[in-house]
C-alpha cells in the first residue's frame, strides 16, 4: 500500500519536537512548499483558510526578522538565528460564515485555524526530516515593516524551520494520559 513507506501518524507525533539549533544548510524550496501545501490542506472553520505564509529564506532578511524574536529582557528565542528559514503566518480575514460564528459563539476561530495550519506545517516538516519551532513571542511591527505586510494585517505566529543539528528525540514531558481525558463528564 502507498502509505507503508511512511512512518505512522503516532510515530510522526512522537518524532516532532521543537528544535532550537539548526545545521547551516539551506532548506530545499520543494520541501518548504510541501509544508505550505500541508497547511493549505488544513481544516478551518467554514473553510475560511484565514492565513497566508511568508517564507523568509533570504539570509540578510532572515537575520533581521530573527532579531525581532527576542529582546534584551526576553532572550529565549535567540536560537532563531541558527534557522535557515523563518515562516511568518499572517492572519487573513476569515470568510463571512466563520466571522459570524466567531461573534455568536465568542470563539476566535481564525486563531484556532492558524494553530491547526501551523501544526500541519510542523508535522509535514518532521516527516521530511526538518525541525521546527513555533514562536509566539516576536516584535510584530518591525517584522511587518521588514516584510511589507499591510498595517491592517496581524502576524499570528512564526515558525523557525531547518535541518536539526541534533536528531535525537527527546523524551516528551507530558501529563499522564489518564489526567487529560474523561468519558461523559468532567
């Protein structure tokens, strides 16, 4: 069968981890586009697809964007300089159905949808032997200026992507399974 040559979904989930040190090796355009295709196919509320991805792989521009992922106080994203590529996920206006649903239910479906698309990117990258790290901390305005993002748009997330320096899979520190679900009541 066609799927036998790939790792199982659970193996893929166990393999995907946040990478904070990358090899100095460019990422092939075909692999980046496969990751974007995975995001394109992600589900979204009312098929709204409220995202656009900017692939930042120009080394000079990438360094400028990387500098905007930390500050003198918040240093934890300094590793982004080692990534050869940064994906910038820009929030797009959801369609009318998703917008109405968000207002009625008081749930921000566009941000949920963006998170789903981001994880599709990360899982596809892991399958291709790439490492990723989703970044929620960044200086939005300077990045918008660097990438000519219209002022009325919002950046939802950044994702560093590249070949990991270390391919060892770390043990995932998670709550025990029985603490994260229940049947029929809280």
